[in-house]
C-alpha cells in the first residue's frame, strides 16, 4: 500500500488538494496513569477527496473516536488533524464550531433532527445558523436526489425512520460541506430503508462529488464504500479497496481468528 | 415495598431537578412560619409589657363614651380623693395615682420633635412603682420640681439628647420647658414609644390642667387577696362613676389596641399563600417533566405488572418527600426570618428581644401540613398522568403521551370560567351598592384567574406567536428556534407564565387602584377645596389654642377657618324621637373653603346662628327637609332647637354623612369645657398674596413643629406619597410571589435543557455556536416571561378598572391607568427573563457536545 489516495475526483468544493482530511500520529487517551485507556494509538490516515470511506472495527476499536476527532467533535491527546488545509487540533471552540458549521456535515445513527422543525427547516438549519441563504438550485437537486420533495413540510414525528435519515442526508449535503461524517447512519434502519440511504450516499459521491466518511460495523453497508479502513485496539490495521460485502465479512472473520489466536 | 424503594431512589436520583421546586416550598413555608413566629413573639412581648406595667386593680374615669370623645387635648381625669378611697378598700395594700398624657408633643432645643415617627405614642407621665418594674434609671436623677424631666434611653440615643439638655413640652393647656435630669432604660421590650417622666405635680398642672387630678389609680393587693376580690372591694370603696379593672381586664383592653398585629398576621399570611399558590405551578411543571422523562421506565413497570394505582402512588410518594423536606427546611428558615424581622424592627426604634421568641406547636404543624399538602396536590395531576402511561410506552422509542381531548375540555372550561369572570367583573363595575359589588368583584377576580390559568396553554400558543413576530424574528433562525421551543409544550409554557401572571396581575390592579385614588383625590381637591392652606397634625392630634392663635395671627390671610369635629350628638327629631348623629362645627367661612354640594338649601345658611345642615341619607331616613326643626343635645348639656338650612348631597365625598353647623351655634349647647379643639384649620390668602401668606403662616407655625402647614400642592404631594408608600409595601410583599415565579421560569428552562440534551448536542455538532445556543435559551426565557407579563398586566388592568368602577361609589371617581408602571413592569419582565436564563443558558453552553449526543 503506497498511498491512501488512488484516484482523485473533483470534490464539491472544487479545490485542488486531493486530501479532504488527514490525521497524523493521533493519540486519544482517557484517564491517566494506571487507569489510562488508549482509544487511538498513533493513527495516521488520509481521507481522499470525493471518495466514500468506511471505518470498521469491533466495539472498542476506536472507530467512533477516530471519526469524532476527524470531525472536530472531540479533542485529541496528541497529534494533528487537518480538515482541508485547516489544522483543527489547535482550534478553540468558537472556530471549531464554525468549521463544523461551514465545512462538515453530520449524519448520526439516531436523533438527527430537531423535532420542532419541519423537514425543510431541518435541512437548511446549518445554513440558517450561519446566516447564509441556501443555494436554491442545489437544494432542489439534493432534495429530489434523496426523494423528499413531497414531505418537506412534515415534522420529524410524521416521517418514518428511513425518511428521517434521508432528511439527515439531505441536511448534510445541502451546505456542500468539504466532508460528511456518518456515525452508523443506517444502524437503526431495516435493511431496505438502510439500502436506500446508502444508495443516496453512494450517489452523492458519484454524482455530486461529495466526500463521505462512515463508521459502520455492517459489512453490507461497508460494501457501498470505495475504501474500508480497519481499526483494532486503536490502531489502523488494514484497508481494502472496492470492497464487497463478502470480502469485508471474510476479512473481519480473519481478524477475529487472528485476534483469538494472538 | 419495591415501589416505595423505587420512589425513594428516583427522588434521590433526581434531587437536582427538585431543587427549585423544593426552594419554592421552602420560601413559602418560611414566610408562613416567619409570620406566625413573629406575630406570636410580638404578642408575648406586649403581654409581658402590659402585665408588668399594670397594677392588680386599676381605677379609671368611666370611659363609656371614650371612643367617641372628641379631642379636647386633655385626658379624662378622676379626682385625687379616689386614690385615698381606693387605698382604704379592704384587701388593698396601697394605692397611688397615675398621671399620664399622650396628647403631648416634645421638641428639643432646635424645635425638632422627638416623638416616634412610627406611629407609637409619646407618653408623658409621673414616675411610680409600676415604672420601676420595667424601667431602670441609668444615669442622672429622677425628675424633681417643675423644671426637670427624665427621658427613655432609646429616644435619647436617637435624638442625641444628654443630661442637661432642654426639652419643650407642648400640650393643650400650654408649653413648658424642662431640663433632662435623668435617663431611664427599658428593661422589658420597648414598644417604640418615647417616654418622659415628670414630677407628679408637673403632669397634673401642666398636662391635666388640674392639680388635684389623676388619670388612673393603681391599687396593689395585700398578700393573699385575689385581683377579683380586690376589684369588688375597690368598687365598693370608690362608688359609681369609675371603671374598675383587674390586671387581666386592664391588659386585655390594652391588647385589644394591638389588634393591628392580628391584621398584620393575616395580611402577611395572605401574601405567603399567594406565593405558595405560585409555587404550585412550579411543582406541577417539575413533576410533569419528571413523569414525561420517565415514560419508558413507567411503561416498563406497568409491563411487568405494576398497576395504575401503584405507579400513581410512587409519584405521590416523591411529592410527599419533596413537601416534607421543603417544609421542614422552611420551618427552620421561618424562625430565622422572624429573628431577622425583629432585628429590622429594632433598627426602626423598637427593642425586641429574642428571649421572647415564641414558637408554638401551631407553627411547625401548619408549616409542614401546608407544605406537604400543597406539594401533593400539585403533583396529583402529573401522578395521574403517570398512572395512565400504557405498558406499550416501554417499547416506543420516546413519547410523551399527548392528551388532546383533555386539552380541549380544559380550554373550554377555561373559556367558560373566563367568560363568567368577565361577566362578574362587569356586574361589579355596574353595581349600585358596595357590598354585593365587592362580592361580584371577588368572584370575578377568582373566576378570571382560574380561567386564565386553564386557557393558559391555548393563550401561550397565540401570544408566543404574536410576540415572536414582534420580537423573536429580529434574531433570525435562533429566534425561530426559541419560538418553537416555547411553543413545543404549551402546557408547560402556560403554567410557567401563569405563575408570573398571578403576581403581576396583582401589581397591575393595585397600581391602577392606587393611581385612581390619587387622581380622584386630586380632582376632588381641585373641585371642592377653596382654601389655600390646611393646618393639621399627621397623627390626628387637635390644634392647641396657642397654635390656633398663631394661625389666626398670620399676615395676609383673608380668613381663617376652624373645623371642630363634635362626634356624636343627640338629635331630637320633629316627631320627638331621639337619634345619635355625627356633627361638625366650623367657622362660617368653611362654606367657601370646602365646597359641600347640597340637594336643598345653601351651605352658607347652615352656618348662621341657630341653623344646621343634615346629610341626604339622614334627611331621607327621617323625612327631614329644609325648614324643619330639630333639637341638638351634647352629652350632659341642654338641648337647643335648630332649623335645618341645607341638605348635603350624598355625592359629597368629603364628610359625606355628617351635620354641619356654625361654631357659635355649637357654643349654645356644648359646655365650654367639652368644646373640642379644632382638628383642622384652613386659611385663605388675600387676593394675589398666596406666596407671601404661605411664607408668613409657616413662620408663625415654626414654634409648633407638631403641625404641618400645607398648601394644595403640598397636600396633593403628601397624598401621592402616602399612596405610593402603601403600594410599595404591597409590592414588597408581592415580591415573594414574583421571586417564586422567577424560580419557576428558571426551573422550566433548567429542566428543558436537561430534557433537550441530545438536541442541544446535535445543534452544537452541526454548527450552532455557544453564544447562539445561550441566546436561544435566553430568548425562550424572555418570551415566557413576556407572555406571563402580558397576561398578568392584561388581567390586572381589567381587575383594577372594575375595582375602580366599584369604588366610584365610595368616591374613587377617576380611572387612572399608571402607564409608566405598566410599561416598566412589562420591560422588567423581559429583564427577569434574561436573568432567569443565566444559569440554564450557561449550563447548556457548557454541555459537552459528544456526551450530549451520546446521552440515551
């Protein structure tokens, strides 16, 4: 494995750098002394622009922590992280918040939407907060891509779980962030609704040039990605290009056996 | 048992969320208990003082008519012979005379009055063995001879008096000066009075105007003789015509004068109950939120077999615990409050000792019972809602059960009650008689209040939307989020706003009544007072002959009018029937000074010799009209036939129900010694000389600092100030209810922030800055506070206007709405909202984004 980036597609932002986010020697430790737990242990990773990256690993492997650190939600113990050209590890809360607002999109496993706002208001919320007028044309395209045109005036409680996640995807896409992070975005959905959402994510990469990083433990979900990173015990242990559900599953089984033997 | 344990665990697990509800209980119970302890302590204190300062048996002049006795400025007396007679009574160890006058004003060498400003009396008396029980000479000597006086230490300290200083005593028989020979100190509680001791002969000659007279005789019982027995013997010894009282009877009478303590107690308790009522909203909100947050847990309990009653009870047990903790702390805080109040009173010139601190069993029992009962009642509805949670709720992701139909029932009930209240208020405003009108007013206030509380949630959605169009939109998306949050649970917003509404409605209505009072009096003065100046004493003491002479001698006065209140007079009607009615004797110029409207005849004629006026009600009742003859008799004097020259209108607001007659006419049937001193004197300046005359009159009155000289502008200013003071006092007491309501806003916000932890985390993750988050919470708080203020002010204005319409019957004819106060309260509410949001907003801002997202 020479470099994490094989092919560069033009990202939504249209910038020249081929790397959307980068982590160098990132350590995340909880507690101190004897009780210290290392969640991330000197992780180096680069996220290719315009690609769909999945992060996999068993529970406690640090995959969520890695995503949180990359997204500026969590502070690292040491090491550096860049989003685009910005080094975020030294940023204070105010700038970090602004970075999340302007450059990053989020899709969580559950509770993605504000219950008091309707679907459209939820989609435009990050732009509203920023005081930016949404790009009408782009918004229409995103909305129609995720197939929500008829449901924009509905409150989250009036939408199904799959529809709610699609609203979340639309929100993440609407402000054209440099990078979208998904934390088990299909974890709460049945396989059909899940497939739908993953399909939209895939299409947004292919058609809209979006960069996506997704944490998952589901081989089927991972199969939608261009590249799969495997984490174990806070370290990047392997990666796979153009995965299929079977190959991902096989690789995981291999880790399992490996893990047990060692 | 398991359920009880669950309740206990829940209670302690969520004690943070109960803190503010608990505080509301603590504050209200503390106020209740503080009031009880304070008034009980005052009662004990005065009982002790009265018992210490009265003899086994006291003989007084027969004071059957004392209540109606018009003031001659000299106390009623009994002859010195009574002392000897009483002393000779069987069972009497000894007797001695007391000479006491409270109709004195004492000034220092700068002509400054040393009388208390609190309303407590100035007492000039002779030193007897009774005084030795409560007072101790702490420096100098007891007074001897005509030029010496001893003064109490508290008064001396307050006015910087020292031995050798001269004091001038002003009384009806004349002035005299005396040097301070000694300072005496209260060993019991000083009720705040200024006490001066003179030689017995000095009091008799200078204050009682009779060297052979006393005001009371104190009789000391011989060993083994009961007060009751002694009373009988003394009665036999002194004969008819005197009041003879045992110590118990005498002190009971003094205690009756302390009735204001009882009034104070009930007024304070009333305000405490208002605060408690406001606290109910807080408790309801807290338990509603706890139940909503625990829906899944409750569903699980139901699923594994707990029945409704058990769930219901488990919530109520938490309420009992909250009430119990809150009221126990409240009782303790109440005792502290009472001690603090005593310290406050001490700084106003009383000396209350904490040795007398009286805590009866009633205090803690009432405090705890009230606290627990109110808490449980407030938690009842949320508890019932908890009982209704279906076992299915355990399976649902989240879900606050919405109760649509109950909401509709509630709204309809609220609208009906509000309508009924409005109708009652309308009747009250249109009422022709005060008593049924007052009942309607009370009913209207109650119904509209309950109605508003019930429609609160409905109003919340309307008013918050309206407010957000005006205010929130200015803040863009953050404002919109705040609006949505405030609208999310109208019931919660409604209850929080309603708590604030209660206090502010009372503030608004009272401010309307107060302002109307001032405006009405202003108009009445402009309309009916022709005099330029009024001379009076603020305590209602009469004007001494010397002072009256000074008024008359003032330069540039066109005329001077004396106003003497005769009190009750026996009136013989043309038919021979005799009735008692109040009469006022005044100089004929009074007709120009104060315009009293007539329905028949002219007032000027009523002051002519041999004439009198009667009021319309009296004339109607007894079928009198101008030209009829009535006889007037005063006490033991002779009857004098008088002709009715005028009938005064019942619309007249000053002195509406009395007879007027000239002073000369009064002199024909009132014995000279019984003729009351003037209560008021009026002056009219010569044309164009108002300023000079006012100056001159003030100069003449300088030696008489006990009297105030006012022109019309002063008089209006004084009235305004008095009403203002009264209102401020009431506002001060309402502050407790408003503080509890503010706690309610804090409570709602704090619990909402906890409830919305995940939402806040999400918003922070997608880019809401801390500042925007805090602003969102502040705006929500401001909107809730403004909602409460709008409701309260609206309700209060209607109440106030209805009350004014009703009180128009009593002379409150002008409706004045104090817009400055109303606007201040409204914007004050916005500030309250900002302050209430401080802590919740700070805590929300500090929330860790990741843990907020991760919170299950």
